[in-house]
C-alpha cells in the first residue's frame, strides 16, 4: 500500500508539473481582476465558483472523452503529439514574448460583452485555463495512462486524473480568490516574470512532444517500409 501511495504522488507531481505551466492561473488571475471590475462582490464570488467547476469538468471531459473523439475523427496519437507540441510551442512563445496586458484584456472584454458579463466559461475557463495546448496534453496523457496498466496499481490510474483535475481547480480557485493579495506582494513585474519562466518551460515541453511524435512517425514509416 505505501508503494501504491508513492505511485499516486509521483503521477500527481508529474501531472502538476506538466499542466500548471499550460493552465497558467496567473493569466486567468489578471483577466479576473480586469474583467471583474464592474461586477459586485457577490457576482465575483459566483463567477469564481462557476469557473472553478467549469475548469474541473473541462479537464475531466477532455481526459475521458477526448481520446474517443480523436479516434472517431481518425486522428492518431502521433498527430496529437506533433500538433499539440506545435500549439504548446506557440503558447510558450506568446508567454515569453507577451502582448501588452491592455491588448489581452481588451480582446477578452469584447468577448465578455457578448456573453453578458459572464466571464466564468469564456474567457476564464476557455481558452485561458483549458486551452488547445492543455487539451492536447491531457488527451496525450490519457493515451499514456492506458499503457501503464500493470506498472501501476489500478486504483492509482483511476484516481489520478480525478484528483489532478480537482487540484488544478483548487489552485485556480485560490489564485483568483487571492488575486489582489498576490499582485500586491509580487507586483505586475513578478507576475510577468513567472509567466515568462512558464513560457520557457512550455517551449521545452513542446520540443519533447514534437520529438516524441516525430520518432513514432519515423518508426511507423520504417515498419511499413520493412513490411513492403
């Protein structure tokens, strides 16, 4: 049992290390502060609770249904890894060399106006927290977890995605709930510095995804060539 608990913590640690830079609650935090200025305190709390629930549900739906949807569309995991890697690289470069905050907030504000001041789903959940890169990574992880049976306890593989989604949701909730205090302590420059560091990590992660996809694609080509 202790060994299985260690397996759980290992998978949760890896999941957080990969997902947090992509989910990047700091971006959602800035949007929440800017777009929530016109909302009352009660409305802000309601939007925050809804957004947290949406983030958890979006991650779980992507994990459990994403692989089935991509299979139905004829998209292989090689395609997902290469395509997801390119998307992650794009997001990483945008975090390394970000547009001005005013541009980001202005664009989000336009979307928000159309949604009648409901910012919980768009833009706080999609695309800010659970964007294309996050979805691609979650679907890729779903495929890898299926191949881990026999190496990890079954209950660990079942519990990990659920606990991880809840943890991401809690971190998202805490960051947005404490947004004023966080910005006051580390300042806007601190938020920008952390965001750039996460961007660099994403670019490195993207290279790994593209290389893995490329290696699998090359191996598939060699197998077909040998067979013919």
